[in-house]
C-alpha cells in the first residue's frame, strides 16, 4: 500500500511539474510572440533587408527552442546537440561578459616602425607619418601598455548572437563607434527575435550614434570580406583597435578568426596617400590632354573573338620553364606582357602583342625608353591606367587607357565626361597592386573568356630566383643585377601545383586581388588557367603548359588585335579641360571644417575618439556626390593612414587621462598638415612625377 501511495504521489508530482511547465511555456510563448512582432517592426525601420528575410522565415526541422525553469529561453546547439545555455542563461552570460572584459581579446597593431619610414621621394606623407610615429614611440616608451576595454572604443566585433543575452550587457559596458555582429546560423538569429529585445537595442545603438553591421548566415569568406572592406572604406583603426567578443564556439567562427590572423596585413595596404593623390590628378589631366584611346565596355566581343586564347605573361621565376612553349604558340594567341616580362620575351624573340604597365611614376618612362628599343616599342601596343605618367603613352605606336577605380584623377575624368555627354565612363576593378592584376583586369573586362597566366607567381621558391632569368633583372650569366623589393615579412602559402611558395604581404595582396577579380566574374563564362608555378589563385584552374590544347581557329591573331583597338576603345574628345573642375576653394573649406572639429576640447579618450570619428565622417560625406568626390579621394588615403596611427596611439598606451598629452601632440601634426594641404593642392595639381631611375642595359 505504501508503495502504491508513493507511486501515486510521484505521478501527481510529475503532473504538477508538467502543468507548471505547460503554464511556463504558454506564458513564454505569449510574451515571445509580442517581442517577435516588436523586433520585426524595429528591423523594418533600421534593417529592412533583415526584416524581409525573416518575416516569413522557416527554421530547420531540428530547430528546438526550450523554456528554462526561470522562464528564459534555451536552444539546442547544432554542433554539439546539447543546450547552448545553462538553466540560468542570464547569470551565465553576465559571468561570460565580465570574464571577457577582464581578459579581453584586442586587435592591437604595433606601429613603432612608422617613425622610421624612409622618405626616398620627398613626400609630405612620409614626413607627417614620421612625426606622428615619433610621438607614438615616445608614448610606447614612457607609458604602460593599455590592456583594458575602455568605456568608449573604436570598434567592437561580436562573433555569435545565439539568443542575444550578451548583447545588452556588452552595449552597456562599452560604447563602440563601429559595431559588427556576425551570426553564421540563421536559425539562432531567428530564435533571438523571440528571446532578445532587439527593439530597445537598436534604438540605443542609434541614439549612441554608432554604426552597426549585422551579418547573418554569412560564410567565413563573406564575414572576412566585410571586415576587409570596412578597413578599406573607413580605416584600419576600425579593425586594428577592435574588441573581439566570442559568444560561443563554432567551426565557422574559428575559421574566420584564423583567416583574420593570417591575412591581417591586407587591412593596412593599398590606400594611397596625399602626394600619390596629387600625382593621380596631374597625370590624369595630362593623359586626358592627349585625347587617348579609352576603354569602352559597352562594345561586346564577337563570339569568334571572345574565345581567342589570351596569354598573360608576368616576370615571375616560373616563366623560365614556359617561355619556349609561349614562343612556339605565339602566332595562335594574344601575348600580353606585364612590364618587365617584355624584356624576357624579347630576349627569346617573342614580340608581345600588348605591353601592360602599372607603376605611375616617371620611373616607368625611364625603364621603357631605356630597356626596350624604339623599334621594338613601335611593334607593341600599350595598355595603361589613367594615372600613368602621361609621356609613357607616346613611347608606343598605339596605346589604350582604362580608368582605375577610387582615384581622384579618375573621378575628375568621369566628371568631365559626364558633364559633356551625360554618360559615365566605367572603371576596371582589382587592377592593382601588381601589373599582373592590371593585365588580368583589362582582358577580363574586355570580355575574353579563355585566359592563361604564365609567370604570375606572386611569390617564389628560391629567393635568389625572384624573376625570370631571361629578363633585365639578370645578366648574361644568370646573376642577379637587381634585388626584388620586399614589403613585409615573408610567409609560406599553398602553391598552384601543391608545393609550398614563399611570399610576402605585397605579392600576396596581388594574389588576393586576382581571387576577387575572378570571383567577380563567376556569373560569366570566363575560364582562367593558372600555368604558373607559384601561389595558388582561387578560381583559376591549375594547368601545366604541356597539357594546354589550343583549338580556336574562328579568328586570326590580327583580327583580334584590330577589333580590340578599333572597337573596344574610343577617344573621349573632351571639349573642356579637367583643370576647370579642381574646386580649390571647396577643398580648403573641407580642410578648415575638419580642423574645427579636431580642435574641439579633449579631456579623455572618449572626447578624442569622438573628434576623430566626427571629422572622418564629415570627410566621408563627400563620397556620395559626384561633383566633389575627387576632393574626398585626395584626402582619403592620408586620413586613413594618419588616423589609424592616432587611434592606435590613443588606445594602445596609458590610461584614460595620461595618454591625452601624447595624443594632442600627435594630433597637432595632422592639423598642421590639413592647414597646408589646400596650398599644396593649388601648387602641385599639375606637377608630374619626377621619381626616375637610371637603368643599366
């Protein structure tokens, strides 16, 4: 009997707990549905694209949102198949936030080398970087390293939303100018719409004046590209001084963090700078005055021509093994030489059909005039970008020009064309930092679908064999006359044919740019074959030259060249001078307003950061209009470089107060630059590069 009563009591207890659970779930469901509707309305206001994605979203079949005894939500972790949280998730997350803030993961960059950048070309940019770098090093020597998360920081990157419990405590603990939230799992974000008050969160972020990006369901590559593009568009301070918060472990997030660490150098390359920007203006105006043949992407290649094979030949060491193959097939293909590769090809009796040059300084003119005879140059067609030293165009019998994106000279060119004809002349993307990037961009944008890469190594196996030994880099005995230029620490990457290749940041960025270019043509029929024994290029098919079969007889080499020259390029015939569009007074006004913002009172890090962000956002406001976009680009590179150092100085050392005198000293150098920049612009807008070099034959 006692046993029966005990069993009955157990059943009653279970029924009561079941009823309690049902009541708990019903209460949660009622509140969760109200919250879901409020959150969707908030996203409709702030992020309409997210609203559209999740207004009728259906999670996976194994989606499971549970209710804890305290009325909070829990969810099954898809990777581990166990609940993501404990039965008291709020306490659990508060402890996680506290622990992370006490031992934060911070992306800090050592910029102590900035003081010692060599000024080989008498650049104002280098002089100001040296001065700011000197203050940076003084702070580094005299103050303790700052390992804390301040109350106001440049950037906060949150990996994982889960059910969102950590987002509000993090928002209250530290305000960031830029907040980036990644959630690889769409189901988790969907669940957070029921468990987290996104409505209040988005309002507070908006009230704080912070920039918020939310990436949902992105791949590791998409998440990386988001950070990469933000560094390019906003400045490396948005990444180099980030507080990283990892909410839960996942394979996607682990892969992303690994990719960021391995490719961190890319966030700090390729901005350009003030002297470079003025050169862009002067050279573009000089090129425009020659009424050059400009690339016209509105003309499509005939079917008989688009499949004609293109051999892009760079001067990497692996060219030596393929140069005889190129020679044997030169009559059946278009041979495109990447600058110094022309010397290797000509030495083997191969005349390039097109020579591509990228470096904008007078050095390119000196090289081509000295190393390649006039007789040979007249047999070769030239392809360059609008920022090229103008006199280079006169060295060849025919020359074609394309517009390079994100250049002040390009914006002037486009503005002049638009005012005259109400049409927008296109740019070609991913055309730098290496001349191989320029060549590949040209012929991909022209519409050719069968492109082969030779000597496009973006690295080397043997440091003494850094270019083709047939080129001008080596003497007749194969001894190196000139060393290759290295722009950072060497590291190893996967090779095109599986071997290990040595590269460095500059070369690797060239490889990454090729990855991006090929990916941008993924919706077309472009086939790119990498025959180079160098770094692997994403999207390019590895092929040994011995395995290449050429079979296009629909057009001749001469027909292809003539069609490109006569149809894919046209003269702009500008009636007015681009110099009339320079807007000197507006540029001076921009600089003066930036100075006014920077001279607002500074008492602590938060004040200093606010002034920096405000003056950069003011500058960026000129990105949206066409009339003054070139003025923004004249200052953009310098602003990103200098302010990356300023913000690293501000947050890397000292505390909230004792860093301020150092910051103000460094800031004064930037303000002094902004005071002289308008005069420099007026005086140097038409000054061509004089950075020459004497080559020995």
